[in-house]
C-alpha cells in the first residue's frame, strides 16, 4: 500500500495509544471521520494493528531473547510461519547472513529458555542450529505480551 503523509502522521500519533481520533484530527487539521476512516482502512489491509505493548524490563521476572536459527531447508517463509506460532514468540524475520531466521521471544521465570527449547523448538523439524542472545538492557523496545 502506498502511504501518504496523512496516514503516516496518523500512525505516528497513535504511538500514544490513549489519544482519541478527535485529538489526532485536530493535531493534523483533518476531521475525526477522516482519521477514523484511515485507521479502519490501515487495519483492514494489515498495515496497522493497535495493540497493548509492554516493556519487559518493567515486569518482574520477564525478559527478551533474540534467537538466530540456521535451517537445513530453504523453505524459509514456511519455517518462519511455523516458528511464529511457538509459545513466547513475538516476531520472526527471514534474514540474510549466518542465520536464516531471527526470532524475538518473550520469556519469564515460569517459561524460560529451557522450556522454550525443550517444549517448543524441539518440535520443529529442519533446525540445524540456534544461537541465543539474551537482552539484558533495552531502549524503547516495547512488545506485545505473548505468554
């Protein structure tokens, strides 16, 4: 979808998830109905999703990891879709470089690295290797709650 400046500005305004369509319209000099229609269209075509996001550092016993996955197959998109359904997985990207996939995973003390690998990743076929990067400090990284 081609994005015009109004749609991009509406998306930027929605970073404050509590801001009303009326306030956004006033800030951008457009009507509330224009904002509402644009948001509806952006959501319908999958460009925009309005969700609650958390900072894992601010919730006790929660942490993020990044997992690089090297596969035995070149069915990268299919495998990415499969990995995206695992418990704790927030996002999956098909990437270039030494890994085929990069996962962002939310974990906690009850469902940690051991559980993620033994209960979830162990179900996946065609995994050649993984490398885990524990995020010990983040800046402006908000994620949906996925546990």
